[in-house]
């Protein structure tokens, strides 16, 4: 039976029909009780009444009816028919215990809420503090009206384009009127519907100062991102705020407040209308399928050409990792990696909620694939923007939905020029609370104000990072200056690289010279893999021990009798490092004896390529190739490469027969017997 082909025009018509018909927005009545999700961000598809006061509700999965996904965590509904006390006219966490149950087919969340009596009051229940599409449109409209023709703030609201369901995707520009040129921003094909062609297009003015780009809500359920952005907007749009004045004077801010307006309106958790994770399509977005990502990518590329793009931050929320933190990229050039790590460190000095120890700059986070879709993270915003623009400061900022540890102790705000105290740490009412547990194991719940404070700390951190702040906490901190912060980050990077070098060297020696490579049980293994590169040194790194002696690391000599805790496979997740040639294959005297023994079998280490510099860089692909070739070796040769296997256990005829077959000779592990040239007469 032939199916009708879904052409682009038919696809668009089907999508537009869904604009006013959302399966997630419904209404149900049970006597005097009315349960509804017919509003922005609402998500309930079915309600069943078990008893007078017990109801079972089902949410819509992201992407229905086009694609059924496993993402259906977001819920938002209202109940009418019960009275609430006046103090409850704001969002609060449910005080009763919440139960979570999960089996192979469904996940169940169960909670209780006690109403007083029947009434016409409306009570809303939601996964997190909601902030919908209509809220954002209203907020931007109010800012536009308030800052229209403002003498000190340049505010521009542009319609970049429309989503699949014809909802607005807006671009906000904020700066001051300094360094304004007479040139207009260029025409971009398929963007900005008000610009019909290049001749009649009149966009905003071009400024001769660097640009900072913020984006938010690519995952619709991550509402914490909107509140962080609201904290940023509060500083940038306040004409009397000193931080805001400095930021507007030195930078141009480009902001896309909603990257997934359809998902936000429909009450989705992670995907868009088509069931796609938009944060995996930055590498090559399609205008017809991922219009918002296409718009963002085109705008960023154009900004990188016309003005200097210096910072990119994509705002998110996290469900499993607690606290507020950043994901950054793993950069090979050390001074770029120092700059990459310095900004999150500075932000942590201005916020008790931002946890630098949770920040990750591991290479694995740039390449890992999603289990459900198989899409790699090289298509996410921070990685794709870094690949396209080359800016080291490209981040994903994450905040947990509900709780986090308070790890930072704030210091006094000091005048940078005079050294006088402008504000004492205890006078910061927004971040000091006697009920908070600092640097302990007790986690403190987040509020909307907590998320907004993170946004404000980002603004202050940007000024500190570029050394533009006139009133800073850095002079009163343990670092005293940005120079010392950068030196601290360099020490951290070098320490991590040193540990990675030891692991790489140990992995090669175990591969070439043999050893006990059998993986232990998870119960008996304490620390197998090197921890990912994060904000602070991991104390467990000093406990990584090895069986081999390394003359290049004298501090390891007294620890060579213990077995290794780092396995062969762990090298595949460590960053690429530079290893000096003189230390690359150097070992103890016992290792040299094994070399002589292996030389008889013509078993040689991989050839080192001749480079102009005295440094070689083994990559992951090289290690994987060597491991693969090792597995393909004859069993007899493998036994010969085992340390604890004596020569008497292997028959000479077996080894000779194995070495006689040319098919087992490889470039990386085995080398052919070189035949002597015939003597010329």
C-alpha cells in the first residue's frame, strides 16, 4: 500500500495545524473539581479519578504525534475547586514526601497536597517554576516600551524568524550609544522577515566593540535558564546599575531568549515539535527542520565576521548534577585553556551558588553520543560555535532544578583603584542568609532569586575577567588579581597533563611489555579511570600508582611495588598530551632485559615519526590501532609478551611457525625480518 510522500509543503501545513491543537493541553471535570492544562506550558493528556481525592494523570511525551520519545518529565496543570490560604499565592515546594516508582513501561511520581475546602480558587502544580512563551513575549514587550529611545541604553528587538509552528524567535540587542557607526547590520538570507531584500533592509547599527552572545531554552523544560537570563537582563537594562553601565560601554550583547518556543508552549521537557533534541544540530542545521538553530548559527557567523565575538554562553538546566556550573571545551593550546577555565573561576568568586568544582572541560564531553538518539555532542552549541569561530570562551551554563551546595565564601567588594572596602560580604543581603549551610553536606533549595543571582554573577564575572570592574571581590580574595587566577589555572592544567602523561606512558608499556591487564571486579577496584578535567584538582590523582619504574618521575620511585589502578581502556578517555621523546619509551633495567629478549623475536615498539620538534603526540586513534593489532597477534606471540610467562612454556617451533607467516607482521607492533642485501661482485 503506497503511503503519501511527506513533501516540505505538506509538512509545513501539518505543522501549522498543530499550532492551535496541542495534545498536551486539555481540561477535565470531576464534579466541583476541574483539572486543566489549557494554557502556555501546560501538559496533561489524561486524568482518571481513583477516589474522591485521588487522581491519576498522564503527560504527553515530547514530539507527539510525529515521534514518540521517552522524554515526558515535564508536567503543569491547575486544579479548581479547592480553597488555598492567602500565604500560598506564590510557588512553593510540596512539603509532603514525594514517591518515585519506575518499571519497564512507565515512570510514576506520587505526591499529596491538602486543600482546605471547596472554592473557586486555582492551584497550579508544575515540574519547576514555570516561565512560558507568553511570559517571554510580555517581558520583551515591556522592556521595549520602557527603553524605547532611551538616552543611555540602546535596546533593539528584532524578529529573527518563525518556528515550525509559526511562533516568534526574537533577537535582542543591548548596549549603549558609544562607538556606534553609521553602518547597518547586514542582510541575512532567510532571516528577519521585515528585511525583504538587501536594498530596503534596515536593521540595527554596527558598533565598534566586541560582542557577547547569550541563548536560552533550547530544551523547553529547563526553565532555570530563563531565570538566569532574567538576572542578566536586570543588570543590562538598569540605567543606574554601575555594572550595567560598564558592560554596555564595553560590549554589545546579543540575546535569543527562546530557541524552542514550540516546545515551551506545548509543555515539552527536552525536544521540539518533531521530537528532536535541537542542541545536537548546531553542526549543520536545516532551515526547514531546525529553523531556530539555523537562525542562531547564521547570526553568530555573521557577528564573527562584522564584529569581534568574544564570548558565547548557552543557558541550560540540569536534572542530575547538582549545583550551578559550566561545561567548557578541551583546548590543546594551553594559554587558550587557561582563558577557558578562568572565567568560570571568576564567576564562582561572585556567587555562593556557582560551584567551580563541578565545572567540566573534558574532551569526552565534546564527543560522547546520546544513548537514545546516537547523536554526538560535537553538534551542541558550545562545541559547534568553537569549531566555527575559534573563540576559547564557549560554554554551556547549567543549573540544577532544585538544590545545590553552597561552597563559596564571598569576600568584600573593594575599590580597585583605592583599595577601600565598598561593601562588606555580610552586607550582601541577596546572597547571605543565616539559615544557609555553607560548605557542608546539606543541600539548600533553589528559588527564582537563586537563579537570577547566578545571572548577575555572570555579568560581574565578565567585568572581572576582562579587568574592567572598578569594584571587585578579587582584591580581597586569596588570588588578589586576575594574573594569579590565570597562574592557578595554568598549574591545574599542567598537573592534569602530568597525570595524563603518566597514564599514557603506563598504558603503552603495559601494551608492549605485557603485564596483568585483566580487569578487576567493580567491588575490588577503587579508582580505575582518571577523573575528567574539572575545576579543582582531584585529591585521588595522587593515589594513582604504577608497577613500572619511571626514572623521569623520581617521586614515584617509592611507590612502584603496588599494582596499577589505571587500566588500558582508560587511556581512550584522557586528553591528548605531548610526551618528550627521551622519556617516551624509557623504563627500568628489568624492562631493558625484556627488550633484549623480545628483540630475538623481532618484536619492536611502534616507529616514532621523525619530527622537527623533539616532541611527539600520540593520539587516541594510534592507541586504538595498536590495541587492535595486539589482539590480532598469534597466541604464541601474545604469551611471549606476558611478563609472568617464562620462555620455557612456549615451544620454539610454535614461535618460529608463527613468525614465519607474513600475515602477522604489522607496521605498529611487528616488523619483518630484514634480509641482508646480496653482496655485489
